[in-house]
């Protein structure tokens, strides 16, 4: 396992991402360079179409750059094959989405347990860890309820618990408060900060929400495929 104590958890070097669109090419990223330290709480803002989600997809090993390099925990992910990228996503990363992306037929406990089962954690241990995470999310009483029986805030807390239960190095959250009212959204971000402090997980959050931005330890601004510190 790479030694990440003397290097950034995430290092993006001159990353470019082009998408063909008919007879022309769209430059979603135009040479982004970025270091993110372990245990940090980073918020990224920018208008729609600025390249935020593209950058998150590269860091999250969902996509690969057209040019440049993306390192996660010391690994050059731009040189990994599909199976190796899947392993990095499963073992190093957690994801939180604005639409929650919970599995509707599974209970809250089963949704949190699901990534552990994918990582072949034995069933008794996976269930115990899922229930412990639910307790830390304040959702013990909702363990056996399905997403349709939960509020939006409860669904997002389940999603945060699912992202954290594998003890990832980095959680990537794309507009995690977009479908929540302001009070609930603030509670979700405060929960993320609390879990960062407790577990040491790094958070990278893309948002338009000024309440989220106000809690950032580091603010990044994306515009026209270029990135800068705010």
C-alpha cells in the first residue's frame, strides 16, 4: 500500500478532459492542477458547465483524463485498468449524490451494508458495522425502513453512512444538499464535518449552496474548465 503520509491524498497534474460533440470538441477541463491533503474539508464551487462534475469524476475514478495525471493515495489512476479502478473506488473512495442513490428495495441498514458486502466483508461483521454507522447517524430506529419511508434528510444521512462505512480515504459529494431544505442541508454538512473530525476522512464537496461554502476549510472555484483557490 502506498505511503500517503508525506504526499497529498489527491494530486491532479495538468488534467485535461475533452468530449467530442458532433464535429467539434468540448474542453471540459483545460489543464487542472490540484493537491488535496489528507483529513481536509474542501468545497468546490462554480457555474453549471464549469467542469466541477468532470473533475469529481476523474478524482473518483469514474472517468479518466484525456491528458495529464490523477493520483489517489499515491496511485496514478490514469494508468489503471477497469478492474483496478473498481478496486480503488471500492476500497479508497465513498460517494454522496444529490439524489441519494439509495437502493429502494433495501432497508436503511441494508443500504449501508451493501458496499461492505461488495467488498466481501463477512455478513455478521458487515451488519454490525452498518448498525453502528446508523447509530452514529442518529438513525437506529429507522434501520428497517426503506428509502420511501424516510425523509429526504434521513435518506441523505443513510447515503453519508453508506459512503463512510468502508472507512474510505476520501468521500466525494456532488451537490449533497441540493434536494434538501436549508436547515436539513446544514445538518448534513455539519454531520460530514463531525465524521471528518471523528474518522479522519477527507471530504471533497461540489455545491452551489452558500451554507456549505461557509463551512469550507478550503474553497476552490471552477470556471471554464480551470480551477483556482478562492
